[in-house]
């Protein structure tokens, strides 16, 4: 994350339970939280009544919280929990603690308290997540961290600006978008400009600026001299125009109509320029796919690393694999360094600039903000990118999903999903699930 996450913490209890033991539980939980590289706000003091909670609320309201952890240390009624959720602008994580079955006194009755709180929050219209684990369990910190990342991502999306350049191609219903829905659901704003305006900007990029970009790309890919130079330099001008546009308008991402006019009118490919933007974490989706850009931003926000949008173009039940491919859109950091990495031309249009390489092996997460069946859903999948020869020209990789490939394909087709998904390296699935819960969006599990 660019900035440190901030987590607010409160500990609710009642004095009629085992207070000394409850203090031990809170101390252990607080020490566990110190293991996260985050800012911790709040108090480890047990809060027994409304005045104590009010004093902590006044402190936490001054913080910009990514997550509010309400530790239900002992049983208590739901009044204070609802008050906290009403008063503090942050996603809520309810944390209860397992009880040792001693045959004697029920010392905490923590989970019953969280049950009461969950019912009250649900009736009050609040979303929340929950954790029922001891502080020293291995998964505890990861659950809290994923929840905080999801909360941070919700805030990022609320201030997100997407620049759309040109209309999506005719018949590409997968790339339609609803500006009012995006605004009401996420707080995302969308600005539209005609493709010709981008071309006009690109024409006036100084040659000296293009020379600098040329040298950088040559260092990365190494074979620019083998390409036709005039369309190559036009492609580099498109990169500079996209980058300037994003900076000037504070766009978090772009969605670009990349064909046919980019080839037929301006005379180059946009794939390489958009791959460079993806590497710089200003994601660019081809075919003016706004929801694809947002999906990429989600993965990027959770992973703090480049992500990109891809097609799924081949499914092979015999070896249980699929191919992710796009003309040349993948960021350079995703290249398998054991294979060739080079610049190339578009396979159909025969113009530069495209990245060409196989995707590196590693764990991946797949995401798509989907509109299929006229329902906004978050599609989540996962798998393993395996080392393999380049499947097709451009950027491609061979994937084994965490589910038989035939079942994945059946889900894609029968659910009417979009032809684009976004992918990132690493495991972002839990963060995506928590984001969907926070925003009350249904999930469709691809894997």
C-alpha cells in the first residue's frame, strides 16, 4: 500500500464476567495486532458502558480508518456495537474468542455477544465481517489484514476517476458501463473523450520526449530496431499522450478504444503503450472496457503490484489447462525471464508496438466486476500460472485453475460472463471476498 493502513480497535465487555481473564485476552489480542505493519488507533481498555464507548468514539472519529475491529471480549448487549457502527465511517470486523470448555464457569460468552451484535447490525442495515479465533492462531492476522486492505480499497474506489477514450466496439456488450450505477455503488466517476482527441494530443508530443521513451523501451525489450520506425514512434507518442492525460486529469485508470481506428487512422498499435501504463499502475483496458479497468484496480489495490486485463482463449480438458492471452497488454514485470522478452507487431494488423513474452509461473488471482444476467457481481477465481512455451504471439500464459478447466469454462459460458477478466500474481481472493461483503455485492466463484 502507498500509505500505511490504519485500524481502529475497541474492546467491549461486561463486569459480570471474568474480568481478569478478559484483560488477558485483550492484551494477547493487542500484542498480536502489533505484529501488523499498520497504524493502530483506539484502546485496549475494556469498555463496560456507554460513556466509555463515547470517549473512544470521539478519538476514532478523528482518524481515517480502514477498518474498525470491535473485540467482543465478553458477552454484552448490542447497544454499544450499533453505536460504534453508526458513528465511525469504517468497515466493521467483529472479533469473538473461543471459550475453553472447562466444565466450570462460562468466563467470556464472547460468541453469544457477537451473535447478538450481528443481528442488531444486520437489522440496522450495516455490513460487517467477523472473526472467531484466538489471537495467537496463524490465520488471525491475515484475516484482519485482508479486511483492512478491503476497507482501504473501498475508500480508493470512492475517489476513483476513470478516463474513457472512445466508444467500445459495436457488438461488444461486455464492455458497456453504467455511469450512474458506478457512482452510486462505488463512488467511481467516469469521464468520456473522443478517440480523435487522443490522436490530436499524440501528434503534438515532442520528438525529444519520444526519444526518451524509445531508449527506455529499447532497454526493456531490446529489438526496436527490427520494427518499422514511423509506426513505432507513433505508438510511443500514444503512450506519452495517455500518460499525460492520466496525470493532468488525475485518472486512476483508462479504458481505450484500441481498434480499428488506432491502426487505420493513427497508424500504430496501442497495446504496448497500455502495457507500459499497466506497469506504472495506471491500468488501461482495451476495447473501452470500464468494468475491466475497475477490476484491474481492485486487484492492484489489494496487491500493491501491477495487474492487467486478459482474454481466456483456449481450454484444454486433456491437460486441465487454459490460456490467458492478450495482444501485448501484459506489464513487463509479469514476463517469464527464462523465455524471450521482446517487442513485436500486432498479429492481425502488422503494426507495432506490442510486448511479447510468456507470463511467469506463480500463484494468480482472477477478478471481474460483472454485469452478466443484469446483476452486478464480483467474479473471483484463482489458480497457478505454469511455466510453458509461448502459446500465441503477444503476451500469454498457461493456467491451471483451482477447479477442473471444463467446469470453469461451463461457468463462464452458462453464466454469460464477460470475455475479459483481470489477473494479478499473489492471492487476493480473501481481500476480494471482504470487499464484496463490505459493499454488499454478490460473489460468483469461478474456481
